[in-house]
């Protein structure tokens, strides 16, 4: 049986339509006692979205499967039409994307924690897996020192980059590298770090290089009291994702402020547009300026997720209301297909990603309008014309409404 | 790509929450002219369920797939998170579980029908596949006679047990048994019984033993006019189901009166609690007494299905109303996650299991409440926040709402 990607690739046809996917990150919520039992989206004053909802088809999506809480990469890959259970992006790659590092196809990336160890009979024992959560500036200094001391091992370039607090990334760059390596972080304290093991024969030389990196780094840091040992997990390489151009015949662009989402978009072959400002307004200016250059736009808005993770439901409402005020500018571009949804829910009450299905709005001249709904929110979407569906079908729905899919079979 | 079970096994984390699954067997119905076009659940007076529905999320489940009517084992396996299209429980095993027989892992079980044959030139021809549907007591007597005459064959113990009317079960117990054998019941009359064929080389010796059992039993019964031949079908062994403890990290208990459901629960590693009384009230006493001992409870209520199969819609309503009166006792235990659903529909109008989707209610502090519904019934569930989904996602939803699942991917 064909995969969904193969099916769409077979059916795709070109035309002049323009498709816009707006991802309000972490859009969905759950009822908050502080909001009289309403979700953030129900409580926010969003007259433009509510009006648009009555001229659109609504639904609810499962980013992965019912009950499963997705990470950001899984949520976005689904919206881009890639089966999230099949295409897994490793932690190391995601960390590198998150700091805007330009990974090459053969690079092996790994996420690092700086830890505190004590040496007993010459062997390290982990005292604190996060080295007391140092300030990011401290980690930046340590990474600079390490990078000066360690440039390459066995002909493989070693690139060390600080992330946030105790977190950093290491990128191994060279020939014949293989990421099938075990983690060294035992995920608990009072024990020794694990050694790197190769999980496939082809990864043995990479395992040796990683082990040597750890040895050299520990030696450089041996005099430090707090940040004195690297723990590594999530060795990974870029997945070989087929591109938007290849799968859908779309010339696609991404407008996103945060590096991780820019990185994800570049992985599927989107042109990632420069975005000097961080506001929704600034992003829309970029969208407008490039409107004639692409077939498909991915517009990412981070604020809804950030405020949700902070537990700031008023803040999340404010981002939604800000977006609502900007919506007429989007509509004035007259996209042939407009989807407004999220990559997952981030209820302010949970301060975290959640498994709850995500509100979904599809606007096009060819929808069945849910003209009887009160607006764009979870309770309305629950009964929308699109039903409840896996987010991986988003691309099919967008392409279909754009007239970009041929009939399947005879 | 991972299976759902593997995915959940990877994501599960432990905590102190308590999960309760109430299965009202055969819960769903279809409209009855006698009830003014209402289903049993719509017509029943269930104020407690209706109130709970407005503080819960509703949905409708497909036990297997739309349009597919499930047997009891498929319906329950789905609710327990096991893909029912993958994990098939053989008819012989199910028959043994149904009479409370304690199957061992190497046993081969088979379902038997007592038939009436006539001998033509010394060969049997089936006259009546069910031997005129004898009273159960007759079948019990015949089984006792057969068991006295046949104890073991080629070192394999033969255990013969009556079931109901013309039905019985045979369990073959010994080393190196293999259930890959063909049925001997041709499913029609006027023809000879089929011979047992081995469907795999490893099953050849078991085929010989089964054939010898049939020969000996026919010899014992040769003087009988009615019950004079055994027809066998559904040779099977226990499936090697991963346990609840292994998959979900749950210490699980089952409260069920009927042997088959007790058997199904034990197959997935639940502790099956002794249940001296047969009423819902008696089952709830057991639940209360063991509330502190387990993480997860499966509470099975049979009456809804029995009355549905009898075509007794008033009786099915009475069971629903009885359950509704007991509901406050369940709520007073304050389960962190409570699901009330069925394993399939058994509309009184059809007097049988059916394919209709099954009402589903999930109560937890973290649901989107369907506060606008009129109650707990098919029409309300159709528009619930959980949508329409396959019952195999029930475990994911319960674990998620219990805070027992980590985020998927990065």
C-alpha cells in the first residue's frame, strides 16, 4: 500500500493558487476556572476569527494520535504531511536547529548537558546532572574554552555550541559518521556516566570519536567545581525528508522567528525568509512582500505557545487578540486556501504541550461553511464540517481545496 | 513504524493516579419504535449520568472499524489498548475462558458441537449439527461419560468440559502441542465431518491426537441416537499478550461476574478479584474494598448486553437505571480518570451485537467539558469533544488524562 506521501506525490498537479498555513503554536486549550470555565480561545475577543469561522469549515486535529502529546517537530511534520510516527527527528538535530545551526547532511549532532561530577578512585560519579543550572553566559564561556582546546578528533571536526543554561550541542562533521550511538546520560545522579556504545557496526568509529571527545572535554574541565563533565544524548543525523517541491510541486516559503521552526521548514525544502522583527505585524509584512514569489507559505506564530507554557492565560489571550486584529491583512491577500490551526495544544492550565485535539479552520471558496457556529474555538470546532482527523491530512485538505490534486484511481 | 502498544510502552511514566474503566457490555442501541424512536440509553431515566456527561468529554467509539460487529474479546481487547485486528483470540480459547477453565500456556483448546450422524457404509453423515439442541444437563452427562472413557492419548491429557446446550470444549494438555489444525465441522448437514488436517508441519502430532480423540469419542457414543458425534472447530492456544504492567506500568484489577470477561482480564495480567455477588451493587462493594490496592480497575457490567440480546429493551433500560443509581458511589471514590463506555453495541431491536459506534464518556479534571449536552446518550456523544475514534485509543486517552504519558518525540 502506498504511503500518504506517495499518494499525494502521484496525485499532485500544478496551478496558480496560493496556499497559506498559519500555525498558532500551542493553539488549543482546556477550560480554566479563572475564565469561567472557558478556554483561552473561547474567552479571547476575536471578532475577525469568529466571522471567518462562519465562512469556513472547522474541525479538530490529532497531531499524532488520540491521547498522544507531541513535541514541536512531530506536530509540525504532521501539518506538513509527513507521518510523525515514521519521521522522527532526533534530539541532537532538533537542538542544533533550535540554535539556528546550519546542519549538513552527514553531520552527527548530539544534545549535551553540563554536569557536576566527583571523582572517586579516578572515576567520575554524577553529583548534579545539570551542574546547578548555570546561567547561559557561563555555559557560553565554557563552550568557548572547550572549542579552543578541541578542534578535531581523528580528522573529524568538532563544533561545540552553547544553548541555554546547562544545555549545549556538539556537532561532529566529517566522512562516514553514523549516529547510531547510545546516550551517556544515565538520567540519574549518584552513578557514573555511561560510555558511548555503537548500536551498529558502521557506527563504531563514530563511537570512538565521541568517547574521545568526552575524555578530552572532561580533562579540560577537570579543575572546574561546577561545570566539569559533559553528558550526551540523542545522537542523530538529518532525516532525509522528501521536499515540498518533490512531493507536492509547491514552491514553499516559511516565515518564523524562532530558529527551531525555521530549521524544520528548511528540512522540508521551504525557503526560510529573513524576518527582522519579532511581532506578528512584522511577520505579516514579510508575508505581504513575498506574496507573489511562492505557492505556499508557512507562517509560524510562537506567542500562543510561550504564554501557554508560562501558564499565562491572559497573555495567551492577548496574543490571540493581537492575531485577530491582524487577520484582515491576511485576508486582504486573498489566499486561495487559508488554514489557521496549531501544531498541538498548550493549555495555560497545564503549562505544557498536551494531547488535546487542536482547533482547525479551513477557508476557501470550496468549503462547506459552518455558518451556524458561534466562533472559532474548541467547542465550535468539535462539531465542524471537517470532523476530527489526524493532522497529517492537513496537506491533502489544503491541496484539494486549492485544486491541486487529481482524482485517485479510475 | 512503531505499533501503538510499543509507542505507549515507550511513553508511559508512573504516578499515583487511579484510573477506572466501566464497561456496560453492549451499551449502544438504535432507536426503538416502542420507545418513541429513542434508544434504550436515551429513554432510560439516568439523571446522574446526564449530569456527569455535562462535566465530561463525550465521544463515540468504533470497537474494530466502522461497520464491523465485534465479538466480546475483540471489543474488550480494543478497550485495553490491544489492536483487535492483530490480537485474535481463538474460539477454543474463548470457550474455555467462558466456562472459567484455567488454561495453561501450552494447552490447545477447541470448541465442540455435539452432532447427530447416521452411518452409511460405516461412514458418518451429519444429520443435525447441533444434535437437536439438547438440554445442558444431557451434554453434561455425555461429557462425564466421555471423560471416563478417554483420559489421555499418546501421553497427552484430554480434558472434556460441557458448555451450554450442544456445546462443549476439549483441552489437550501436554508437551509440543500446536493448534494450527483445521476445523472438522463442515458447517452444513448431509455431508461427512471433515478430518483434522495439520496446517503446519509442527502440528502433525497434535492432528493425530485430535483425530484419535474423535475416533474414540465416536466409538463411545455409537449407541446414542441423538448425541453421537463430536464436531470440532477453533483449535487455539493462549495468545502471548504483553501485560498491563509491562505495557503501561499499571497494577490492574478486574471486577467481573461472567467467566469470559474474568478470563480476558487475566490474559492481560489483571488481578481478577473475587466477586461473591452478581449485582452492580455487589461489584461496587468489591471496587471500594480494593480501591487503595491498584492503579487501574476494569469494572464489567453484563446486564445491558444480556437484556439487549434478549430483545428486552425495558430490561436494558432497567439495568442502565440501576447503574445510574449506583453512579454516586463510583464518583465518591474520586477516580482521577473515569471512562464509562461499552465493548460494542447490543441494540434490543437487533437482539445481537451490532456495528453501531459505542457511547463513550471520559471524566477527569483535564477534559474539555461538553457542558451543553442534554445527557449521556448516542445523540449527545455524536457531537462530543472526543469525536468518533477507534476504541483502541481508549488506553492512550486514559493514560494521558492521568498524566501517565510523556511527550512523543522532541
